[in-house]
């Protein structure tokens, strides 16, 4: 989570998830730690769990730097690494990295193509300085590093189908996953190397508590935070998918100051975007994501929780892991 800045808690979460049998542990790059360094630490403290970036922005590092980081983490983890990339948001790209957020689909295509070429042992396909001598990584070739692509706009989702191994939607309504799969298939039809079965891995804000009202509060905080403080990107995405009234209700409830509230008029956003409730309720809601077409849902945990609260969340989904239903974090 963007507001989680306790290194020891993040590493402990990775080791606990590894011990409990979760499939993967992903960290988003925000405005705190360099998550590639944290994942390197997690790599030497875990044994089985896949480690991933969920996500690294394509504006923050060059394709060469991204490829070097991915190759290093794949080696460090014994091949347990996946590279999640995305355009991120204008707020973060411009407000922290001082880079103009323009033509995001073109930037995604360029970076993914260049990173993929480098990771496969080839020379980088130069685009901005084509007259230069193209280099390749001075590393022995290893197994392919899976690349997952975050995408919300239709053309970005098609791009994921064309270039990536998985799709990482965030705040993408559960009832629209089937439509997203159609867009992925349209993009996959453009592939030069044949079609592939992409993994759909939505990032799902998750709030679990013994008290259902407390859990709802946690889920509401997620939705309110992203719709009111992270620029217009997520608002516009939801409006395009028919949730304009709900978005307006959330904005009104958090004006003139942030309250973290989602009013009853926007209750459908909680059901469409999050997993929340008591342990049993949370499992039932996560099962709906699987039924809607999520292959590998990523449980996005709340920031600044106590160790007991984190343990409750991890334990809540253990019955699904034991049953092979695939709750992942």
C-alpha cells in the first residue's frame, strides 16, 4: 500500500505468506521504498513464493534499468520473479518523478518491447536514439521472466493481450472482467509469436475484521482514497463503465475534506471493487472474483495494520488455499 512505510512489516508479510502457502507476494512502487531492493531482501528470506512488482511505472526507470532489475531479481530468487509494469498515474508520474504523463499506451508498448528483448538476451530495439549502437545485457540467459501489464483503458488492455503474460487491472469492476477478457483476446490476436493464455490478476483492495462494520470501513477507505486523492484516472475509468453516479456520491461524501466514506448510494462500488467482511464473508466475496474470471486475484492489504490484523487477514483465506481455490496476495 502507498501509505505502508514499515520495511520490517512488508518483509514479514512476505515470509508469512510464503510459510502459509500463498502463491505470490507483490509490492507496488509508490513514493516510499525502492521495491526492487525490498524484493531482493524478500528473495533471500523466502523459499517458494513468487515475488513480483505490482507495479513498477514505465516512466520511472529506463527499459535498460527495468531489465537489469528484473534479471537480478529473477536470479536472486531462483526464478521466482514476475515483472509487473504499468503507466501508473499522472499524479505519481508528474508529482514525484517530474516526467510528463503523455501518450501512455505508446510508452507502455515501447518499454515492454524493449524490456522483453533485453531479458531474452537480445539487443534493445532503440527507438528514441536509433543511430546509437544497441546494447544487450551482459548476463547469461535465464528462464523467461513473466511480464504482467497493468491496464484500465480498452487499448491498454488490448496491449496487455498482445505483449504481456498477464493482466493486472486495479479498481476494475468485477462485473466487467469478462469484457476485459474479450479485449485481451483482441490484443492476443495481434501476437507475432502465437496466442497465449494470459493470467488475469486483478488487484483487489481487501479489508478483513471480526466486525463486519469495521471491515466495510476499511474497504470504503480504499475506494475513497483512490477516487479523491490520486487524480482523475480511476474516476474516469469507473465513469466509462457506468458508475458515474456512484463516483459523484463518493466525491460528495469526501468534500470539502477527506472522510474515507463511501455512502450507501455508492455501495455497489464496494462490491464491485473490493473484498471485505468477516473472514467467512471475505472468502465468499473473493470466490465471486474467481467466478467472474479472475485467475490470480491479488489481495491489496490496508496500510498501518497491527501484526494481529495482518495475521487475521492471511488466516482468513487459508481454507481457500487448502482447497486449491487460489487466494493469492
